[in-house]
C-alpha cells in the first residue's frame, strides 16, 4: 500500500516536513500499518521539535521474498535534510522492530549532523 501524508500530522497539526509512508509488506493488516505510521510520525515530530532542517522523510516497510533470511522485515528510512540526504536500512524479525531500529539510526545521524553544523557555524 502506498500512502503519502502531506505536511499534516494525524491529529491535523501542521508539520514542517513532508512524510511519505510506503508499506510493501503484504501480510501487515491495516491496523498494524496505521500504528506503524503513527509511531513513525510521533518519532519524527519529536526529532523535529525546535528544528526546521528536515524537508521530507520517506519510510518504506518491506518483507523480502526469501523466507530463509534471519530477518522477516526491512525498514528503509530516508531523510532529506537541507542540503543532504541521510538513508538507513534496518532488518528485524518484526516490522515495528525494523522501523524503530531505522528511526533510531536516523535520529543518531541527524543529531550528529546538527552538532557538526553547530560547531561549524559558531566559528
């Protein structure tokens, strides 16, 4: 399923970035997908609090075809940050585990980039 959420959060508030959410894992039901999308929204809204550097975030949940893999789900998260792009892939046995791991990695990289920018701009 393909879903684009423009610059509004699920509660209708305006957001500074555009969120694209794609679910390519066929076995996930609508309620699970909705919860994962809401979790991603809340996580990213928290990351953006007090900042306006993210332009667009793309979240893609996948379930690879090979059943013998040690993971069942893969989450790809890409953040388009002025003027760069940060992308991560996380693999876990659950969709929420893959999403959380990917979002944690994105958060770490965004914080690191913000810290480098702060040091650079204060010179």
